[in-house]
C-alpha cells in the first residue's frame, strides 16, 4: 500500500501536489462563484481570498505535507458544503445546519442522506484520495525549495491584499453589504459554526436563565368553566396542497365541511426550520425579539399559571431544543417517537391520548399536540386507507418521480384532515366550551419549478416553505358564550398573519391576562393591527420576508396567491 503511494508522490512531485491541494480546497468556492448573488468584484474576492491565504499558509513550513495535515479538518466543511449544494443548489452551511446535526434524530438523518447519496459519495471520494496523498507526502519526507516557498508566499500575500481592497466595492445583492464573515467561504462557515456553538451554550443554560421567570398570568374566576383549548402544531404542511386553500385536489374533505372553522388564507411562518418555528409558536418570542426566548417560559407555563391543567403530546422525538424545554413545562408530557427505536407511529397515536385527557378533564385544560404531519418520507406518514392518490411509492428523489412524491404528500394532508377532524369530534362530544388552533411549522419544496428544490430548512426560504395553513375552530358552546371574540377572529381571517401570533391569540381566546400578551398581535382582539411579517434569519436577526432572497419563481407564486406584502 505504501510503496505505490510513494511512487505517486515521486511521480507527481511536491510542487504539483502543492497546487493540487489548493485546487481541491477551491471546489466549494468555485460553486459559490456561480450560486451567490454577488457583483463581479465580490465574486473575484470569493476566489482570490482562499487562494491567497492557502498560498501563504502552505508556504510557512518547508516540509511537504506538514501544513496540509493541519488543514485537513477543512475537508469536513468542504464535504458538508457540497452536500448543501446538492440539496439546495446555493448557499453556505448555515448555523441551523450545525445545530440540526445535534437535534435531528438518527432515522431522520438516514432518510435524508440516502436521498443524496451519489453526490455525497463523490465528494467524500475526492477528499479521501487527497487525505491519503497528503499522508503519503508527509511520510515521504520531501522538502520544498526556499525559492518556491518565497515566490508563493509573495503571490499569496498580494492576492490576499487585492481581495481585501475589493471588499469596499463588493456587494451581496441580498443584504446590500459585503464582509469577510458572511460572504467569504470558508470563513463564513467557520463563523456559523462558532455562532452555533455559542447558541448551543445558551440553550444548555436555559433552565438557569429562565428559572425565575413568571408570566404573572391570571384569569377571571367567573370565566373558568372547565373549558378546553388545543393547539395542534403541524409538520411540513404547506397551504398550497390543502383543499380548503384552493388546491385542485380535495385533500381536506372533512375540514371543508366544517362550519365551525375559520381559515386564515394568508399565513406565513417566521422560520423554515422546525426547532425555531415551533419555539416561536410555543412562546412569546418572535423573529423581532428572538433572544428573549432564553429568559422566558413557554405557552404551557402561561396556561399553568392561569390555573389550567396542561398537557404536551408529541409524535416527534425529544431533541434538546426549546420545543422539548417548553413541552416539559406541562403537567403531563408524553412522547411517542424516540431516537433509539425506528418504530413509526402515525399521528393517530395521539388521538386516544387527547380523548383520554379531554374525557378526564375536571378543570380548565390546555393541550399542545406536536404531530409528525407531512415530514419526509411522506409515504410513511399515513395508513393504507388514506393512500387515495396513486401511485404513491417512489424509490429515488428525482424529478421523474415528482408525481408520485406529490401523491404521497397529498395523502399525508388527507390524513392530517382526518386527524384534525377527529380532534374536533372529541371536543364536540365533550360538550364543553372549547377551541382548537392548528398551524404548520413551515412548508416544503417538492420540486415545484425549474429549480427542482426539495425539502425545507434551506438557508433561504422559498414561497412553498413560507406559506402555511393556519386555522381556528370554535365549539358551538364557545361561540355562544364568546360571540365577540369569535367575530373578531372571523373579521381577521383575510388579513396577513404570521406564526408569532399564536401565543397572544390563544391566551386571548382562553381569557388569560398577562403583561406578556401583546394585544396588537392577537387575532381575537380589537386592538389587532397589521404587522410587517418578519422572518428569523440564520443569525437570529429579523428580516422582512420579502428580503429573504426569494427568487422570481417565489415572487410569481406570492402574486398568484395574492399574499400580502405586509
Ligand atoms: Zn418542521
């Protein structure tokens, strides 16, 4: 094994290997030149900077291969970056992708990775061959000549200086800015990793930083009537595939016939990732003030303070995020999916538990239900009797299979319609004053246009990831006793709404009072005012949803579906 490798090193020579190493490191940058929305100086800087720095670093030590050994960890980022390319066709590894490495459960990762196997293997192959060559070169004890190193050092220095002088005239058309830590690979990816580690630390410290928090929530005792409120958080369900949202297929036959339902036709999420979106849904935090999440508690704690029995039922796995922390603030917390077993439960596993708690309720009760909804792999989300749209089996994620993928996805919506109908049936049968609010955490791309984008949680959202179903259901009894609130919710149904409105709206519906209820955000309040709809970006800053690098295809859909610019 070693001898042939030595021969390859001899034959190529240390100088060729020197430049080959730089070339291999430039593969991601070459992709980015084509994908990133930079002006010409920005694109030039994107290439010159890594070339310059690599020339300098590789010229620091005479022994061939030694500096390269220290730089090998970069290959982890390159491989990760190439996987991101094959998934999203643009962008660098984001903060959320580093966090998802720790929050995504094993079966989820397998589902994902198997669908992008070919490009992943190719990328890994290139880097593995390079790693072997670097080790062989180091063991061969070869040395660069002084003049070779000196020339490259000078060239490297000049290229680095030139790239820095380009910065002031460089521009990222998205942000209208340009700087090293957001625009130059791999500096931006290293920065994102640092950001992710820092954020992970804050998440781990959450119990300490939020321990003394109180909503100071209360409720008028005269309004306590053993009422029941259920918040259902959907997964990866996009409004465009819902019958009640105008889809040509009838995927929501039950909800379409429910006169107690109020449909918000123009609803957007504040994040396209589960852990951020659901955290916002379950708390007073929003894109506008996301950092307050570290010092506050969630919606279950607010209902608890107001005297409610609180229950959190989840068909997702625990993932050490705020979803888990907020869920644990309930009196009863139950999970039906775990990281160890690959056992797949349909969302109906939650129904009998909901029925149990509704039937047992002898005081005001609040239930949060976290479903698995339409999460990939779609075909595994519904039992066979809901496989109405056929064929729904596909082995590979490719354009040729798009119709089958959409069939499976639509079947999962059909099943969601059934689940929601069953929940309202349970509430109806209880004969209590009750309400249910359902929304999805984000949408999904299913190769909808020539971009052939797939899944969600990409660094930049698309129209299909942003637009979500958002519905409110009131029992006849609630409608009789809260005419005004129901009328207010109805009056707002065509207004532009956002996922951060769930917290104030639900508290308002349940007559809970707390200084943390922002009435202008409550859809059940006369103080409700139209809000600029913000999106939580990768560095946890708010940006208006129209500034999220939406493409022509997205803008066309926003126009077609008459989504407000608010
Ligand atoms: Zn999700």
